[in-house]
């Protein structure tokens, strides 16, 4: 499965920067932003600002099985990097 990667940087409520990627099956900027907001709300960071400035398309690539499973179940996968 080909996925689309959205590089995302947001400021958490305590002021630190969170860096994560949103993986989606469709290249749709608005859906990627919505998925980022959904995930942030699930970890208690619903006040973080997420727009096309913070969540940008980066590239497309082939997905491993665990990513495909997550995308099939919820529409997206979050790859956590710095500050998550």
C-alpha cells in the first residue's frame, strides 16, 4: 500500500514542540490535519494548533504491515518522533 506522509510540528500546552508524522492512504491535506487533531485530542493536547502551516505533505512511500492495519482500522497512523 502506498501511503502519504505529513510532517507535523505542534506546540504542546506545556510549551514543548511535538514532532510526528501523520500517515494516510489518501493525499488529502484537510484529512491529515483532522487526523492530527484527533490524535492530539486522544493524548490530552486538544488545544494544540494544527493547520496547513504545522502539518505539511512531505512524501509518499510503501507502508509496513502495522501501518496498513492502523490505516485500515482508523484511517491514519501516527509516527511519533520528538517530544511525543
